[in-house]
């Protein structure tokens, strides 16, 4: 039954460059002409992540295709960021893509009854579900903390 639940994979393409990036933590790109939806700049919140003159561009590509070729994704993303005027890229030091196989749960109409049934049968065995994957929901860091507190109270 759990097999019927739908989700995206996220391929995070980490690119280390010599050059400059925007002075922000992350940016969203709701643009159908781009392969990705968000870029983060980890160096802007952890200065020691790379040597002084290097910056990190962490690009997240979401997809319902769970077996995409990593090399193709990396190639497309690098071409896209090279064209973007928000970056000044002097040199690409390295590119490394990490796949998160199960990333975002998709809220299709069939989701609620499946989740209810699965959680119900686990609860009968005194197994309590929390978190993004346990409850099969959209969930951020603050929700993980709240889930933990609620579970502790109950
Ligand atoms: C693609 C994606 C994007 C996200 N973006 C955001 C965002 O922008 N903002 C936000 O707030 N949240 C975001 N989240 C959610 C956020 O990552 C989670 O809410 C948060 O990481 C949950 O923290 P946690 O410590 O509970 O679990 P995790 O960060 O998952 O840590 C659990 C740890 O336990 C380890 N572990 C598991 N089983 C065992 C075991 N049996 N023995 C030992 N170790 C074990 C795992 O390896 C892992 O290191 C995102 C999640 C995903 C997947």
C-alpha cells in the first residue's frame, strides 16, 4: 500500500567556485525554464566551509523521475548557473551531486486514506509515527521539533 504514495527525489548539485555569489542564504526560482527550484549559499552561513576565495552554490533539482543520470543533471545545472547574472564565476573548482531518493511527499488525493490506514495499523502495534517520513507529510525543521514535543507530552 505504501508503494502507492508519490514523492519527488531531490538531486542537490554542490558547486564550488572561485568568484562571487549573492549575499543571501538561499533563493527560490519558480521558473519553468530552469531545471532547479532553489539555490542555497552555505558559505554565507558557515564561513569555514571552504577556503576564503571559494564559494559554494548548492542547487536543488526536484524530480518525479527517481533514476535520472547524475552526469546529465550536473551538466545542465552548470550550464544554467554560468548564464545567470547573479553570479560572477571565475573558475569552477568542483561539482558534486548528491541524490536524496525520497525528498518531498506529494499530496495526491489518494494520500489521506493510505496514510490513515498505514498509521492506524502501526498504532495498533503501539508504533507512533512522527516526522516527514513517519507521517508522510510536508515537514520542516520546526515541525520536527514540534512533533518531538507533542510526542513527549502524549
Ligand atoms: C529535500 C529536502 C529539503 C528540505 N528543506 C528544508 C528547508 O528548507 N527548511 C527546513 O526547515 N527544513 C527542510 N527540510 C526538512 C529538514 O531537513 C528536516 O525537518 C530535519 O532534517 C529533521 O531533523 P531530524 O534531526 O529530526 O532528522 P534528520 O536530519 O533526518 O536526522 C536523522 C539522523 O539520524 C540518522 N539515523 C537514522 N536512523 C538511524 C539509526 N538506526 N541509527 C543511527 N542513526 C540513524 C540519520 O542518518 C540522520 O543523520 C528539508 C528536507 C528535505 C528532504
